[in-house]
């Protein structure tokens, strides 16, 4: 209830056997049921107390160092070689990349070769009668 109460508009409560016991708005449900009210309000208060304690600790720590904001150290526009090497090795290592690039090269070569062979096959029809050209042979290749 503590998590859904800020966004929910309507509550349906069920009995132990799964039947609908009540249907009402959240405000009505909280006003009628004391247990539900305490279960909803106490976690919200605890969360607020924890957040307040954490923010106080950060303010005290910042006050001790006499700085309100610590500047960040960021290298802009640069990825170091060790970081890139770690990324590439995590993606499969050098063997994977060599096989992948080799497969891409072979695939592109076959695409180019098939276009060339199709042109060669069609040019044969210009030089010879179609009865002399074996379509089965060229389709097999």
C-alpha cells in the first residue's frame, strides 16, 4: 500500500478464498481500516527519516572538507586502449573477431562472384543458341 498509494485511485480487497470483499477509493480504505493506515503511513515516514539522515551525513561530510561540490575527473572524448581492449576481449577475443571479419569478407566475395557469374551466364545466350546452353549446369554452379 505504501508504494501504490501515491498513484492508485481505487482499491479492491479480497477475502482468503479470492472473492472481492470491498471496492473503494484509497482514502476511504485508509479511513476505515486502522491497520491499513499504519501499514501505509509508517513505511513512508521511515523512508523520509532515512533520506533525511543520509542527506545530513552528506552535508556534515561536505562541511568538514569545506567544499560543497567536489569536481569530477572525466576524460572527455577519449576511450583508453586498456578499456577498449577489455571490451573487445569480453566480446569474444581475437579469434572471434578474426572469424567474424573473415566470414564477412567471404560473404561479400560470394555476393560479388554471384553477380559476375549471372552476367557471364546471360552473356552466353548472346553468343550461342539457347539449345546449346545447359541451364542445369549453370544453376548448379
